[in-house]
C-alpha cells in the first residue's frame, strides 16, 4: 500500500513538472516567434528601402546589384514568414507595405540629384541597418531553442553576410 501511494504521488509530481516544462517551452516558443516577427518586419522595410535606391544610382550594374539584394531580402523575409506561420504565429498584416522612415525624403531620379550627398548617406544608413539586422540574427540564433529555427537563421545569416559585402562594394563604387 505504501508503494502504491508513493507511485501515485510521484506520478502527480511528475505531471506537475511536465506542465512546468510545457509552460517553459510555450514561453520559449513565444520568444522565438517574437524574434522572427521583428526580423520579418525589419527585413521587409530594409528591402523596400534598398529598392528605392535604384531611382538615383546612375550605373546599371550597381542598380542590378541593389535590386538583387533587395529581392534576396524579400525572399529571406518570406522564409521567416513561412516559419512564423509553421510555428503557429501570426504575421503582421501591414508589414508588406512598410518603408523605412527616410524613404519619404527620396530625391527624384533627375540627373541633378544623382549621387547627392543625401542619397549616398541613405544608402550607407541602409547598409548599417543591414549589418545591425545580421548581428541581431546572430544573437538570436544563440537564444532560440527550436532547432529548425536556429538552422534557418544560420542559412539566413550566411546570405546576409554575403549581401553585406555586396552593399559595401556598391557604396565604395559610388563614393
């Protein structure tokens, strides 16, 4: 009788520990989703901002490189969107139309405004934002517990590091 009672108590105690573990996992999953949502919104905005630079860059080969990087960032954001949905999260509905805060100051594409100091500064700022996003992803990869999300971030980080080199090269060629 004593053994049966202790087994029942152990079973209840284990159930309690399991529920605590499940609550902790849910909490970690929520953190993972919040990281992914923020990254998704940031990358959508950065992609839109980079696309806007094609209006003032005078060299076709650099325009193509900027557009390619913006398209790749859009693709990465779609990967994050898919992972958010897979994990049961919701994607911000207004994120697809987001622009970075300085897009409203974009000069028109007239020849007089090519390579204006303001446009080059915006491109450098976007390059810095890109670098910050990449660093944030690296920190997040170390905090995320879901193996699938961590693997996805590893691939995304590698792509973004290559893009960072591309953006630096574009800035150097324009400056």
